[in-house]
């Protein structure tokens, strides 16, 4: 019995044993399938395009592709103009314009290249369908030489070297398109180095609510409450106010003291269950602002890094590489919460070069 016959018999036995078909019904079904087998239709007839029949349409397509590449260049140039014309500042209207115009320009830059390349392929490059066998082994030297000839012929057919207008506008659009992104990346600024190691906090600085600046007493912090805190006395008029505020931002939470898992070194860093941790996620610097009271978890909304508040804000989930830095706190003679010192480790992302991790 041939392998094919064995396969048919095995399939028939499986089908009849399941009670789905009788022997007669199964054999009848096989006969119908064999009689109604669909023949290979082959390739569809080639459809001649207008650009294949008319030089006028071919030249029009060339101009259209060049126009799209030119649009890409203009979009990239517009993005560069918007970046310098609407610098980021505390004025939100300027920020909105900067974002909107940059987005429009960069969209045109990419869209012009993409649509132009597709239109070029659809209207000007050969569109004959071919079927060829694929070989996994290395071809002979003769076949490799023939492949090089095919590539040269493809270059000639696409007109890349012959159609100078398309080639030059493509070069221009590809050269300008990356510039807005390069400038945006360069504007991220230099490596902060040790600047994240020092913040506005110092010994005796009172903790104040953000944004009111009202100083906080320990009695104001009830069990389960959360405060967003900045250093008292931080002057909004100083030139580096936003930078200093961002580095010094703190989350203040009160939990049951019996739930805290504190090392001997850090037992004095909290006050009657009140703990203070940096608000800046140690992944890429997003603000950690979500607190789950029942689990005592702090969550970063950007990439879902999760920190255990009662266990030194250790990372329990997500891409963050280290715990949130803790601000040592106590109370002064008037009952106000004050810092014992600055953070004892750098705040913010961990991808910067640091000696302390």
C-alpha cells in the first residue's frame, strides 16, 4: 500500500470512529473533492499602466514624485523654523505652538518621502509579476554574475540614475528629514553629572505643600494621607526655580509605624510613620504620583514601575533599577516637619553615570 493510501485509510478510520461519517459518505466526499479540484489559475494578465503607454503621463508621474519629495524637504525645513521661532518657555501658548508646528513639519517630512517612494514604485518602476524558484545554497559564480547584471538592469528600469529630478529631490528630502529629530535630541542637554546629587533640601528646611507653599506640621498628616511636597522658601522668582523644584519634589505619606520595614540606619529617617521619598522615578524621571493605600505601593504612570513604600521604596515591578531616594525628616520645636539633610543619594533616572547606585 502506498503512503498516500495509508494516509487516506488512517483519515477515514479516524473520521468513522468518531461517528461523524459512514464509510460510504466519506468515500463519496473524497470523490467529490477530487472531481472538483481547482486548477492553478497562474498569474493574472499584465495590466498596462498609462505611464507605460504615454510619455506625457510618465513625465507627469516624475513631477509628482519630485513634488512629494520637495514637500518632504519643505516640511523638514518648516519643523526647523518652528523649533527656533517658538522656543520652550513658561508661556504655555508658546509651548503649544512649538509642539503643533514641530509635529506638522516632521509629519510632512516623513509623509512626503513615504508617499513619494510608493508613487514612484507604483507608476514608474516595472510591475510585471514573476515567479522564480528559491535556492538556499550558494549560487555558482556564473549565477552571481548574472544576479549583478539583474541588479544593474533593475537600476536602469527604475530610472534612478536616469531620472535626475527624482534622484536629487529624494537626496534632499532624506538629508533634511533627520535634522529636526537630531536637534530635538541635542536639546535634551548635557549629562547632568553630579547636578542630581544635590537638591534644595538641607538640614532644617521645612516641608511645604505644593503649590501653595504652606508649611506642614506632623499633626496635619493623617494616616493614609499623601502630600506633594517642596522645600519651604523656594523662591519662584529665582532663575532656576523650576529646575530646583523638579529635583526636590517629594511625596509625603503616613502609614502605621508597625508596617514599616526599616533598616537600623534608616529608623531615624521617618517620624511616627511619616516617610518622605523623591517623586522622580528612577527609570527615566517621570513623576511618581499614584499611591495605593491598601498595598502601600507607589506607581509611576509612564512605564508602570512600582515601589513598596513600607519597604524602603524598593522596586517590585517595572523597569526602574533602584529604589526611590528617601529624604530623612524629623520635626522642629514647633511641630513642623523638617529635613534632616539633603538626599543621601542622587535623585532621578539611573541611566546617568554615577558612582552611587
